[in-house]
C-alpha cells in the first residue's frame, strides 16, 4: 500500500498563527508558570489578530512577541510576502470564564494530583512506531525533515549575510511524501511533492538543483532512488506566499502537528493552549505512553486513546490499538498503561515539567519525533 503525509514550512500562513500563539504561551509561562492561556491567532493579509482568553498576572508585550515570532518564521519583508515591522497587529484577548476556571481548579482535593480537572471533555490520541528513528511514520518523517532542512538553510544563509539561493526560497513551503509499504514496513519513496515560494529572479531549474543538492540528501537513502518521482512546484512558478496569498488560522494543521494521518485525532489543536488543557498535555502523555509500549517491545506500533470529562482529573477511559503488532492483547496493554502511568492533568504537568516556556519550537515541523528538540514526552517510561 501507499501512505502519504505532508508537512509545511515555518512560513505557511497557518503555521505563522501557531507559532505566534505558542510564543504568547511561552511569554506568559516565563513570567507566570500558573498562567491559563487559550490564544487563537488569525492572519489575513490586512492584519494579524490575537484573540481568546488569558488569566495571568503577567503582562508581556504581545505585539513585540508576535513580531519576533514572524521574524523567527523567516519573514523579513521584500518578496517574502510579509514585513514583521509593518504588519498591523490587533490584540483582542479577554479573561477566562470564571465558571471554567472554578471547575478545572479544585481547592478541596485531598490528592494534589486531583487539584486540576480536565479543561474539557474529549479524547486525545498518542501514537508511536518503530519504523523510523523518530518514532513517527516514514512519510511524515520525510516531509518534516525537508521542511526543517529548508528552514535551517535559510536561517544559516541569513545569519551569514549570504544572498544565495537559500534566501530566495520560502519561508512558505510544503512537502508531501508517498511511501510504499510491504508487510507493514516502508520500502520506497514513490513520489515526493515539494512546493516552495521563490523570488521572481529564481528559475524552477535552479530550485530543482538546490533541492537535489541540499534537501534530498536528508532522506533515508534506503527509500530514495532514481525511480522516485519528484514533483517540484507542480502548479508552476510561485511568487506570492504567506498571508498575502492565503489567510492563516491556528489549529488548521493538526495532522501535520501529530502523525500525518496514520493515527486517529480527537480534533483539538495544541498551539495557544497552556498545559492544563488536556488537548495538549493529555496528547503529550498519550504519545509518551505509546512510545513506552514500542520501546518496551510490547508493540511495533501503538495508538493510545485517553478520554476525559471536564472538571474531572482521572480519565474516564483508556484504550490501545496495536494494529495487530502487540505482544499482548490491546485490552492488556491498556490496563498496563492505566496502572503504570498517571494520566491526571496535574500528574502529567509535573512529570513532563510543562509549566515552562518550551512550546514555540514545537509549533513548526511537528510536536513529535523531534530529534532537534529535547521534549520530555519523547522519553519512554519503563513499564
């Protein structure tokens, strides 16, 4: 069978919004580790809008934070499609609902891990596989590597004052890999789609030479050969990118952020949410649980589902799907997770040390399988 996953560049309009939202989270947690933040961001061509709810004594300058995040995403004016210094920014953040705050924070809890109830009902999913070193599906790993590699080359060229081709590409870009599987294992990259915004002075021939010389070497050579079809900017030249070409919004790249479509998704986004929101912390705990099952040799791939009720600390259900690769039944694996790993929000926050500014880098190139980041939920637990 063929499996396909995509990733997007740091300058993709939706990813701009995710990065600004998580920069807001980090700025508040750096000053107030107990801050409650639910920040959404929209990026039409006319202005950047921050909206949602915040409960915190911290008062960081959100306009400065947003402009810095835009620069970090690779925008610098000119043909890049956005000038961080001049892009209008509007902040429409209000205080969190007192009813939700009262229901989530429990002052009468006998156990300190029961002091934080889930911020909403719903199910979160975590997944892991042994098919790549990153523990994520091969098509997604390939796509992320290419987008991260392009970003790093652009950053390096900018830092050196180089006006090379790397600076003329991106930051708005997309990658998509279609990988053939045999007996459940990835064996060949059949098709690679790359779309990269570029300056008018750069030809597609030059871009292809750059891609083959600098990006394709990032792919596992066991999967890539001369039979791999490369579709580079298949719609033709692409000069206008970012919000000037398409509006952006937080939470529209949840499959890119997670497992590329291989695992189920509960629908909740990560970026802009503090760790008391189980959409984020619960999903991170589910990833750690899945990684723990695979690391222990109890499954070659595993999906862990955790269901919560608003205001209730303990999950109402835990389930495992090992896709037929489990050393024990899925019911036994779920019971093991429930017994060995505390999945209450307060316990997750403490175990993973989530009340600190670690989120902005996760808002691009995925929240999982990040060898470039030391993320606590990527460390397996002993079961």
